[in-house]
C-alpha cells in the first residue's frame, strides 16, 4: 500500500515566544504559511505578529494552561485549515 504525501502549506505552531518565532522563520523560508496561537496574557508578544495568522486561545485557562488545551488547539487548527501542527520543541 502506497500513501500519497501531501505537502505542508499551512503550519500551526503550538508554542510561544522564541521557539515559535524560530519555527515561523524556518517555515517561511520553506514557503509555508504560519499560524500562531496565543493566550490573552500573550496578546502583545512578538510571536503573535511573526506568524501569517494568529488566533487567541480561550480565556478560561491559566496563561500556561491555555497552551496545554489540546481541544482548543485542534479546534483552531481546523478553523485555520492547517496541514500540520508543530509542537514547538
């Protein structure tokens, strides 16, 4: 059985800060569009603005807990129509 490979055209990085910025830089160099997620507390942080698109995580979690909310991240990934999710580490 052969599995056809699909190119990654849109990538969500499920992390923040310097890690996310490095992922976005590498993806951009490869021609991949980038999607950031951010907590309410991180709404003015640089990683949000280095991505092609950015979505805020639900406010009902702690600043760190927001990035661990798998269901919210998957929901944003579907909404943004990404091809892949990079965990950040």
